[in-house]
C-alpha cells in the first residue's frame, strides 16, 4: 500500500526496481480514474513528507554546513547622463564642501578662488583626490610653502587645473580616451589625462539598455559602453577611483580619486622632478648631494625654499664640462657654480618665476643670480629669451644669455622648459653656466 501511494517526488530516493513498480501502479490508478480514500490520502501525505525529508538529507550531505552560495554579482549599469535631467542635483561646490572625504581639496580650491567658479552650474568634470591622497602628496613637499602663499597658490592653480576636465566625462566611455584639462602651458597645450576602459567588465550578453540610447539615427543600436577602470596621468601613474559619477547641477560630474594627478611638468619637489627626469637631471642631483656633504649644508633645502627660477644643466652638459675643466673643482667652486644657476625672485614675488614665453621686465628679467647676490656683483645676471619660430607649428627657441669664464656673453639652450615645483620653476639646459673665473673661487 505504501509503494502504491508514493508520489514521483519520492522516486528519487527509492531503489530502482521499486521506482519502476511505483510508477507502473500510479499509471494504472490514473488510467482507471482512481479516487483515493481518506486513509489512502493520509498515507500519501506521510509518504510525501518522508520523501522530502530524505531528499533534504541527501542535499545536506553534499553541503554539510548548509552554506548558500551567493549569486554572481551583476555588473553595474552605466550612467552617461544625470538621472531625470539632474533635477535637485547640488552645485559642484555644494557637493565638494559638504563631503568629508574631500575636505582637504576643498580647502585648496578655496585658497585659489575656484570655489566661486563652482558655486553655479558646472558642465565639466572634476577628478578630485581624497584627503588621504592629498596628505600623501603634500608629504613630498620639501619647501615651507606657508612662507610664500602667493607663489604657492600659483603652483596650486597649475596642479588643480590639471584635475579639471573641460567636458563632462562619466566613468563610462565607448573606448579608452585622452581628455583635455584646464591646465595649459606653452610646452603642452593643453595637458591631458587618459580614461582607460575595462572591456572585460561588461559581458557580451549585457542588456541593450547598456548603450547610449535604444536607437541611433540609422535605427540601429549604438556601440556598447564600458566602465572606466582608472585614469593615467602624464607622468604615467595609474590612478584608481574612490567614487565615480556624482552628477552636479549643470550636467557636470565629479569623481573622487585615490591619488593626485601629475602633469608632465608639475612636481611636489625638485627631488621628485629629478626622479622623473633621470636621463637629464641625475648628474645635477648628484652634484647637489656631493656639495651638501662636503660643506655640511643642505643645498637642496636652500633651493627648494627659495622662490625663483632655476636652470639645471643636463647630464651630458655636466659630464662634458667636468671632463674638460682644467682643474678639479673644489666643493666651494661647485657651490658657486650652482648659485650661478639660481635666480631668487625679488621680494619673493611670483613674477620672479620666469616661464615661457619669456618677456623682458627690467625688475625680473634679466634676473640677478644667487651668486651675484652673494658676491654683490650686479653683472652676474641671466637673460631668459623666447624667439618665435617662423613655422608656427614648431616650438619657440628658448635661450639663456650669461657671462662665461672669460667674462664674455655666451648662450645656453633650454631643452625642457617650465618644470613647476611649489616655490620655483626649473628649466633643463644644454650647457653648464660657468661664471667669470674671478667669481668662481
């Protein structure tokens, strides 16, 4: 009787022969239109419950701890424009100033006056470093930036404008793309960052809604979007996101990032710049260390804390000069040599930082060198000059005119212009500036 009232649910736990008999009996009952009695129904119910218990035990045997496997995570959907037209979205500055994790960069933006520009509708993109990222970057400063706020704010403007992308750029793009920033200079116009997409993050079976729109002008689906995995800056750093796609009033978007972006010519210190240009600046940095150790002073600290313009000879220029020098220079001579390459800004003025294109200003250019100040010799000046190329597509020719060993006018060419650090601007040159021999002792 028990076998005849068993249900198909229980067949999975019965022996094979019994399964066949139960199936045949059930088939016979159904064919005759059999209506079970109350007693039979009760037995049937008990049988079903026993079978379910047995089935549960069999399942538990394969998963003894009853651990539920999580369903595979669904990839996030793209956000290429503000939801519902961004009605009710905050202004860029309202969001930045009210986000605790961006308080450090908010203070920097306010210091250079960008808070007012962000208080209204904004249609660009801001990639803003978190507080931890700002702290890691400022820890690399070698200069006392608080002593010269005007010069430091000029540095901040360049640094932060590199985080300001000129168009709205959500973290979903058709492909890896280079985007122009607000930071522009004569040697790079404009500077760019690269949004790198991860094409493996979106499965091929992703729904059609994962596109710019349902249809294009040709009545066909538009190309698929891919998530931006990270940003690559001009110094080659891969910078990841802390938070993506906060849309703000005006259609703009803000991303929080885990590091400060670095343009090709903006660095937190001269030491960092030297590390970025080892093929051109490593010999100079070695000379600075050598002089510092011999004279028991910190030449690098003196340079970093002096607002002004620095000319740094390339590796090839230093090697060529030292091998042809008639005598072995003493540490004091090398210090005088280094002092001839630095022009302190008069009064610590930001106008004393000479950038391309160079203009003549009697107060700042020609500039009096640190050696001229130490020797009280006003003739020890450097004249920075830019000459426009006849072909407008080619860069200017930038030079420095100086007095050489024989007290005659000589010229050095600028190889890499406008390297910005917190209190100074540095130009890599192709010649060592050897001062008149009477001032080298």
